[in-house]
C-alpha cells in the first residue's frame, strides 16, 4: 500500500490548492473511482511523457509507479468489497 498511499498523498497536496476534500482511508467507492480516473489521466501518453520533455527511461519509471499504484488499488478493492474500476491506459 506504500505506492497507493504516496499517490493519495500527492493527490491531496494538489487537491488542497483547489479546496478538494482530502482523500482518507477507508476509501469509498467514489474515491476509488476518482483515483482510477486520475491514474488514467496520468497514464495518457502526453501526460506520461510530459509532451516529449522527459526521457523514455523517466517515462518508464512513471509508468511502473502508476502500474504499482493500480495493483495496490485493485487489491484494496478486493479486500474491502469495492468494485475495481478499469484504468484504460494500462
């Protein structure tokens, strides 16, 4: 859950700029769905590669991190009887 927690912490930092409610455990289905949507957006090719401004190795590191976050989110859903959302960019 370390990667999922880091992702949530990062989401909370950015959300604080826009007065978005903080994401806390235990996660609701709505929060899980929102996290999946954020992952999908971050995995889009233009976001993942920062419009070509980063190296392929760095983009690969980002992809691997987000894939780990999704696997942990998926496991969280299974352990807590929540529907696992689909992330299309994986």
